[in-house]
């Protein structure tokens, strides 16, 4: 079955060109030119990938990254906002990858294929001791109760849960969870860890589940 893609782009000619290319790549395509229409599309369809422009007529495209109907869709920002700071900002909002305009369609194809390979290894109802993930609601049952997460937090935590008791380097997390193809100096991983510890740990300052190993990376312990 073809992956379902929602393109959110307000430049008509560019959108038509991208849609033609996506169809040639084998994707089932939908298109929105505004935030309002994109939100309706998210209500009515479940997408595998979102391709988002940032500058839309009715607001900032990154707002869709926090939309409750996004589900587990992977998201690629396609924007003329191309500075390192703007790219990091977009990824921190919850995007999985960021491709500045102008772009190569060959690179777009490669990045979309990479996103599909990186889809979170989450299966609804699978239990890891006291931890049960539910992809449909972006929630995880923990020893402290059920918690609802943002798409990025859900992907981050389930990525580590799937690799329980294994140290994962921060550089690997930036590549696999955030989609960085470059590794800037950033405390993004630490920021997400701090927020998650407040949700899942009895004592966030003395964590038992989400551990950082100095000089090595991060480890999840059930």
C-alpha cells in the first residue's frame, strides 16, 4: 500500500510540481494551502508523512506539528527559512527532518525514504514490563499512570523503550529521532529528557528510568 502524504504549501505552481513528483515516487498525495484546511485534512485522514511549508497565509506551518490529530505522522519541513537557527527551531517544534528551499527533488525523495525507514518501532498494545504504548493516542502507560505526550516526546520515549537497557548516544538520537543530517551544538536532547523525567519519574532529580550516562548517552530502564 502506498504511503499517504499531506503536502501543505501555498505557492500554487510549486505545490503542483511537488505533487507531480510525489506521485511519480509512488505516494498517495493530498494537498492543503492553508493551516485551516490542513487541520481539516488531519481530522479526516491518517497520514504517514506531512510535508510542511512554514510561511502559510493564515499562520506558521509548524503549528501543525502540535496538532492533536497528527498522530504518528512523520513530518518534513520544506521552507525558505534556511538558517541553522531556523532549522533547529523547526526540529525542536517536532519536525523529523528539515529541507531548505530551493531543494533537489532527488534529495527530497531520499529524505522521504529515510523518514519511512525511521518510523517509530511502536506496536499498539505491546507491553514492556509496566510500560505500554498506544500509538493511536500518543500515550504511554507508566508505573505512575497513563501520560499523554507530544509526537516528538512519544517518538523519543518509545525509541528508547524499544532499546531498553541499552545506551544510545545523543548524536544517534539527534539523527534517528529528530532527523538531523548535521550535528549542531544543542541541548535539545537534554531539554526533552528533563521534561519527560517530570512526567515519568517519582523523583525527577534522582531518576530510575530515564538515565544519562556521562560521555556515552541515554538509557531507558523499565
